[in-house]
C-alpha cells in the first residue's frame, strides 16, 4: 500500500511528528505534591494533529500494558 508519492514526503513526516510526540508524552509525567500527572493532548481532539497525537499516546500505552503483564 503506497500512501505518498515522492513529491509529498513532507506530509508523512508531519504524521510521524505528531504520532511520535504522543508516544514520547506517554512517558513524560510531572509530579505535583505527591501526585503524578500524565500529559494531556495539546491539540484539539477533533483535529488531525490531535488524532495523530492520541494514536501515538495509545500505542505507547498498549505497548507498556503488554510489557507489564
């Protein structure tokens, strides 16, 4: 399955950027007064960026879940 043509390489890089940011944000937490807070989606949940970020975040979540079984 070919998603992109050679002239449109930057579109795939954009998809990967938000996906990878979601994956990284899964492991970035902040601790406030003894409580650990996970990052939240910095983009609108209905936007392309928000959906790709959430896909990456969920991907890391399920990988971590399988790893800890």
